[in-house]
């Protein structure tokens, strides 16, 4: 039995919702597109299959696809029988799948660095240990930022979150935003969550609500455009979202629609927090608007589950992320504490 199989058994016993795990030479992933009604597991044995799963959002979420990058390097090593050049090629393929996902880039680069510096005679076992370290580190991040973030929540709060930044988007505890919410709930606080449905993939409706239900956290589903009015009615006391990437100045790249919630929060004096880990902070990106945002296929907007919702010939636009400027952010929750303005200074503490 490998170290990764041992750990996957242990993690499942800890009430984690694992997005990805490794057993018997194959990587297993939950198909997040099929949730919440079908908990379908895909078993993959090639780096190209895993790259395709990242590209088509079968597995998604900044933490989860970072971990997937580590598992992808392992698959590449197994496929090539440890050939370093082919492992590097696998790394390039993985990095090409989601160009804005800094966590994926960093993790793949880290794994490649381990590979090229290895001088032993069992590189596959070595990579397995490195993958275990990556996943264990991510779990530790989630639990720590959950503890720091829960201190910002008050008993009786209703918290808005956007898209899905939970266990299946991370290592299995609660990802980023839901680590904060889960920890607050498990500490005994009576909280309620508004989860926005999140077009076009409806991750908030399909996955966030699914995880909140598993943990017994009271929640209400709303459409994306409702949040501003609900804030004006004083029905929302806090906003906690995840992060796909954070610039050195604190600008936030996150699922499209995040900026709209932040603007409404500013207008209505509602604290707006993003939860992240050090691996999602891009110190080489000075300003969020300098990032290249991925524009995805317009059919993802004109169809739902393959069913057309607009007439043929109707054009659509889908920037997968937007940029929330740092002045709209109250604090950035990390595994090393809550960072506040000026973010150019405070974020250096996480580096």
C-alpha cells in the first residue's frame, strides 16, 4: 500500500470531501459537473486525461487544481517510467489548461523542481511522497485560515459567498471560503449562508449548497443579481469569497460576479473578505488588471447541461474571472492571519 493510499483512507475518515485521490496507480476525481445529483468518480491513468478534466472543469477550484497539478506530475512519471523530459512535458501540458490559475502554475513548477533535483533510484516513490506533502500542506492551510477567518464572524451572522470555494475546490476540509464558514459553524456559532447560484456553471447552486447541506449548515440559495438588494435590506452581515489569484497590491481575481458583490458591499457598508493561501498570491503581478483573464467558450453561456437556453445565432461572452480592486476588500484571510490595508505591505508577511 502506498503512502497516498494510506493517506486517502485517513482523510476520508476525517470527514473530508476529497476532490482527488490516488489509489493503485490511478488518480480518482469527483466529476464536479455532475453534482449534486450524481456523485460520479472518474479514474484516470494519464496526464492528458487529467489535463482534459482540468480544462473542461470536471475538476475545478484553485486549491483542487493545484493539487491536481501535483498528481499530474505523478501520472506523467508513471506513464514515462520516470523519464524526466517527458515529466517536464506533462508539466507544460498541465499549466496550459488554466492560464490564470497561479496555484496550478506554482505547484507544477514546485514538483518539476523536485524531479530535476532528485538523484535517487526510485523517482516514482519520491514523487508520491512529494504529492503527499503538497496535499497535507494544503489541508493545513485550510484549517488554519478557517481558524483565523472564523474570528471575523459573529454569532447570528448571515454570510454571502459566491461561486464555490469549498472542500471540492481545495484539499477536502473546506477549501478557502467554506473553511471559514465551516469552522465558525463547528465552533457553535449560529450562522446562515446565502450562496449565489453563479452563472454559467451554477457552482454555488450545485456544489456550495451541496457541501453546506453535508455539514448541516443552514443556507439559502439566491441568484447572483439579488445580493445588492439583500444587503440594502440588512439581510447580509459579511461576505466571504474564495480567490483564484491575488495580485501583490491585494487586487482579487475570482469567479465572474465577485466584483459586483464587492461594489454592493461597499455601498452598503458590508465587510468584504477573500480567503486564500500563500500559493494563490502572485507577487509578480503588481496589479490585478494586468492579468490575462480567460474568456471561455460562449456555448457555456448559451447552454445548460447541453440544453440551449438562447436561440441559435445569439452571441455570448464569458470572462471566467473578474478583478475586484483592493480598495473594496476589507481583509484577506490567509493561513498566516488576516491581512489588512495596505496590502502591498501586509501580504509580504505571507510570502
